[in-house]
């Protein structure tokens, strides 16, 4: 079957099978920035935004989201136009191996858009479904707080 | 000593932005043209002989190209342990074997045009097994009546005690003094049995391999590895492919923790490619990673200590039984580390013995796992020390400060116990453990909380516990790292390092070392690491070696480059080399103040006179392995009603020498701490009666997330290791060793129960509370 999606603001049309997940369709079509960790919706590595809300893309059938907006980390910012969230993750040490980072960046983007000044508990809850084995989360929580500060126009410290 | 420009700074990782924007490629992200996909069939039985394989139906699946199994693959023994050569692990593994040894052992592999076809064909392979009696209890492994798991032609490449006919994969016995006499002199004897359990590394990126042929028909293997050079060597030897025909590339790696120090997938990818002439992709599922790759070796430790009323230990004997599962990966060295990284810490013990045995069972296979035996040993030792301090009425902080190894001191254990051979004698040159204990205690408010059993709002009881430890920095006289460098016209430098960044940030750390030597900004160091065609050799990322061993090679290399820069500058400025000094990106004559920039020097050397490429290479193998030290403090709350443990705060104060990058050093500690807490409390391999792990997913194998962590504090002590690059020691492994014993000691402080066996599940804790009459 065939379907069009709005991916990072651009309409793209892909061919896929009825049982294919959003994750596999994205990856097969060059969106290798979306990673895979468990294929069961239990680790959060493959999270993308679907109409602005975080979803595990391995649990979403591509056929069920035709026409909808999908945002990957590349839609948040790129080399030439970095999003402050991405800067914050690097500066605060929230990136170690970086395999979970694309998902954490999009989750943070979604969180801060709805809740620009999240409490510690808000941040923890937002990231709950998103495993990281490298950082121990301390610097990821710091990264989100730094990102909130940067986005609200505050200084880095 | 500390007026560094680039060292000890919290600069961001050089690959940070590219990772955070999703541009970096991991193994499975590379475009491989028209590959075959590999998929495995695993044994459902724990122990058996394959009596028949029927492939007809599987081969009939559209797109299937070939199915590999024991009858059509090389019958060659090797070890999957990605160690130096010859490996100190037994050669007991074949690509495929007629005998299966655990539920999860590889039986066959399908190569097909699509992933779906490969998976479908796997389901259609019919295998008949003659089941053999299985051995699950490591305590019974050496019994004469137990089934023999490896009783054929397996062998150890190096001369170590290896007795497969008794299911023994390694034996270690060392000691000094007279323990019998020591126990007789003691006022008290304390003897306990401690057990630590299986665990998965759970790196977020599952194992994968991508293989293609280059223009000249050489095999290029992109793989999730910690040991690219060992991968090349082992593939060459297992598949009889000339080493020169293999190139191994390590791309970005999604975490290793030891799990990717194993040659788990690469020979299979290479096999399909070399056999069919096709490109290949194999990616493991999470379930496969849990059930069939490698794990932390479970261990049972009997620890006996005799001590006087003042707490002085008159004798210590440690008896360790390590379960290696079906194959003997790291069987000797993890076991030896349980002694060699743990027992030197209390170095005033005059009578000591360490007896260790590694055995085979029909269970999943152990392998390298962050901590590497020390995690197991410290679980026992730190509880034992807590018990001794309590029994002799002493403040455990003062007790530890009195008895731990100090600067200028040594331990006989260093020399007695190495990795696969005798160890290397060394004197500790930097140890700031006392200040670590003091700073950590202040942060956790030890004296306000210890023994106070303060109640939380919801009625849980709190307690605090301590764990101290040391690790090493590489394997002395064995681990070798090397690097080369060249200079470019704009005063930038290429650094080619064999060292393997598996997400730790070692590319950044090595770049900072170059920055410091040459006084250049970090962005002027272009780091390329771990490509067997392009970079010089390095043993890889293990044994906490990269900063110390590879970092020393990089520092030497940069110093050689600097010397050449000074030669050229001396020619250009017509000044004696000794009169020159290095300033940021330029060389200045101390005599007349004239200077030349790095860019001018490079252009001069490449184009203008006496032309040559400013370039150098250097290797490093070090005669010692300076231990980092750590003091870790847990504050927990225990729910007496349910047995639940809630970690409230966890403090680590670490002496890692001079940290090269403070934010990355803290990140190493914090990542290890959370892995350690998660291991102590929730992570568990649950087996059915057939030895099959039945919870191979993150839903049922609970790894801590951001919502679960307690307050975590990391303190880095001021320290300087004179033998290390810019004073650095290691920091990658040490912090994983403390959480389990610190939490166990905190639970005792809160509730008066001893937890001798991990993980501390509510059920286990509750049963112990009942047993002690506390509930």
C-alpha cells in the first residue's frame, strides 16, 4: 500500500505493507535518526512525535497514521539551525552514547512546548518511558532543565 | 600541576551535536546495498545432541539463500571473548555445534533476501534433539555424577588449570601468610555466603553487524564492538579468511558495558558474506540479546574473616564459585579480578587466601560486564566489613580509613594475581580515599542518619550504608594502545586512535589530551578512531584502560608532534630549539619575542623548505595499573510491611586522578551507579525449569528509568596520578561496584536484616523480615 505523511514538515509518500510499523517505514526511507531498542514499546528509543505527541513508533502501524504529522529529531533542529534543546543536551552532558538522544530530544521538545517550566517530577514523568543505560539520567534531567531555561530566554547558569 | 587549559574541563562531547541532531550513524544505520539478512534458530532445550535437521520447508520459503548449521560450517574451536592474544578464555565454542548447551544456544542461521523471509524460515527448520541431562546448579558442577557439558577436545590456549571433564572452566588458588594460624589468633570469626545474580548489560542499541565488500573484494565489517582489532583477528582465524582481507570499522556505539567485548555476531555476518559473495546485515532483537548473548557472571562467595576485638583482621579467606553458563567466556579473568581488584583494598591482612573456581552449567553465558568480578567481590567484602565494624563497636568510616591501602603502600595480591598469569607488583601512588569518605559522609549527612532509623512520612524506616572500593586502569604489561597524528595547513591535527569510543566520550577525552599538549582548541583536533585500516592498533575498550593506556599513547604522540613543530619553528625563527616556548597555536622565541603560528609552520613544512609531513605515532603499554578509589553511600527507606526498598539518596566520592573531562567523568560514575542500583533492586533473570530465561524484555526485566532514580550526587576528589596522562586514572567501571553492598548495609542500618543475596526484591526482604521476627 501507499501513503503520504508529513515528516518534519515535508509531505513524503511511501510504499509499505499493512503490518509495517511507523518505525520500519521511517528507517527504510532514510530516517535512520529514529533508532530501535526493543521493538515492543518498552524502551522508548524509537519515540517520535505524532501530531506533536510522543509515541513509540514501533507500536504504530504506518497505515493507521497516513496523512498525519510526524516529527523526528531532525525536525527539531539541525547542524545549521540547532534547537536550544540539542545544545542543552550536549552542554549538560545528557548525551553519552547518543543512541537514546534523538528520542529524548523529541520528548523534551513536546514537554517544554506544553509545560515551559516543568518541575523535577514533571521531567521525570515525561522521560519515564525512555531508557538510558549510560548517563544514570542525572545529566539528562539537567539537560531538560537547561533547555527550559534557554527556551524561556534565561541565561545558561 | 592543575593550571590546565583543556584538561579537567566540562567541555561537550565532540560528537555531541551530531548525536543530538540524529546525524551520527550506528551499525544498523549504514546503507548496505542489497544485503542478505541473517536470522538465528536457538535451542529450546538446555542440553542435547542434535540428531537431525530438516531444512526442506525452510529452504522453500521464498528468498531463502542458505541455511548454516554444524554440518556445513567450520568445525573450529574458538572463544567469543574479545581479549588479547592468546586469549585467557578456553577455546570451547564453535560457530555451530551438534551439541546444544543452553536454551538460547545457536542451532542454525538462515540467510535470506529479506528479514521477514529469514525469520519465517527459522520457524520452519525442524530439529530433533536427543536431550541430555542438564546441569543448572553450579555447586554440583564438579560432582562426578553431574552431566559433562564440555568433555571433548576443548582446550585452553594458555597454560591455566582447565578441567572440562569436571565442568571446571578455571581454577585460581593464591594466598600468603598462614590463614589457619590467623583464624586461631582471632577473637571473632565471621563467615558468610554471598550470592550475586545474572544481569544483562541492556545497552540500548542491540548487537548488529553490517558487512559489505569494498571495490577490491575485501570484507568491510561495520559492527557494534568494543574490540575492533580482536574482531578482525578472531574472524580471520575462525573462518580462515586472510586478515588482510578484513577491515573492521567501529561506528558510533549505543553502549557496551562489556556486552560488546564479545565476538557475538561478526563471524556469522562474515561467514554469510564470504560464502555467498553478498553483503549482509544481522540485527539482534532485544529478546535475543537477553537470552543468547552474554551476561554478568553470577557468583557465590564464601567469605571468612578472623578479627581481633579492635577490628584488626588476622586472616581472610575468600572462596568464589563462578557460574559461566554454557561457555567459558572470561572464565579465568573475571574470577581473578574478584580477588585482584578487591583484596588489595585492605592490605594490612597478613594471612590471606583466595580460592576460586569457574564452572560450566546449562545456563546463559557470562561475559565481560562493567565491574568485571570486582562487583561480585565487593558485594561480599563491604558487607563483611560492615559486620566487623558493628561487632567491634567501631565507626565504619574510621575503620575503613584506618585499614585501607594508602599512598606509598602495596599489597601482595597485586603480584600474586593477574589476568591469566601472575600479576604485577605495584605501589599505590595516588589514593585520596580518606577524603572521598569524608566528603561523601558530609554529603549524605552520615552521622545525623547512621543508626537513627528515622521514619519517613509514610512510615518507612531509613538507614544509611557505605561501600568502598578500587578498580584498575588497564591491564599492566598486556593492554596496549597506540595513536598517530598529522598536521594540516590550518594548524589543525588529525588524530588517528585505535581506542574505541563506545559512547563513553573517549574520542573527546583523547582530543583534549592533544589540545593540552599542543595548546590548541579542541575543535582543531580531528579525531578518527577504531578503524582497522586507518588507525593503529588498540586492544579496545575494556578493563578501564582507555584514558590511562590509550591516553598515554596519545599524549606521547602529541609530544612527538610538538617536538617536530619546534624543529621547524627553530629553523623558521633561526632560534635555538631550547629558546622556544609553546603558546596557544604558535611558537614564540623567548629571546626576541618573534613567533610563528602553527598554520605558518605547517605550510612551511609542507611547501617551502626541507619539506616533510609533521606526523608521529606512539604506543603505550604500562607497567602498572593505578587503582581509582571510591566511597559510596546509600540512604534507603524500607517498608517493613511489604519489604520494599526505596533508595532515597546515593552519593559517590571518587578518586579518579585528575579527570580529563569533568562532565564525562561524572557521567561515567552516574551511569554506573544507576545500573548498580537497578541491578541490586529490580533487574533479574528469571528461569523456567528448563533453564530458559522467561523475562527477555524491558517490561519484565526492570531497568531503572528517570522516574525511578533517587537523588544522586557525584563528588570528584582532587587527586593526581603521577604515572597517568596529565594525572588521570580510570573511572569507567569502579562506580558500579558500590550500590549493591551500600544498599545492603543501609538496609541493615534501617531494619536489622542482612541481605546476602541479590537482587533485593520485596519478597526476599519481606521473608527475611519475617525470619528475623521484625514483621
